[in-house]
C-alpha cells in the first residue's frame, strides 16, 4: 500500500510538472505575425485616421482595423482578407 501511494504521488507530481512545462512553451509560440500594412484590410482607410487601430489576432496573424466594426466583416470571410493582406504585403516588399 505504501508503494502504491508513493507511485501515485510521483505520477501526480510528474503530470503537474509536464503541464507547467507545456504552458511555458505555449507562451513562447503565441507571438503573432506582425501586421505588414498601413491600411485597414476592410475599408482601405489609413490606420490611425479615425482613432487608434483596433488590433486583433487571427490564427497567429495580427490584423489591424481602422475600427472595431471592421472585425465583423473580416470574420465573415477571413480567408479572403488574409489572402489580400499577404498579396499587398508582397507588393510592398518589391
């Protein structure tokens, strides 16, 4: 019985350590890809022209909108806007 309790205690301790290690690694990987444009992908308005840009992270990509309302339009077709962002960013690199 003593061995069982000892083994159980060690198993619980190992599980806790593993959980803490995984969480620490998750925070390192959670840094989003920076938004490359100076305009809102929805309206085309210059960021900061209305107020501070609304920043949102979608699947690891930082997105900046001119206002919070643009997020709703983005979420209707995120693939379309992500493609648009990548294409416009590629043009800027040329």
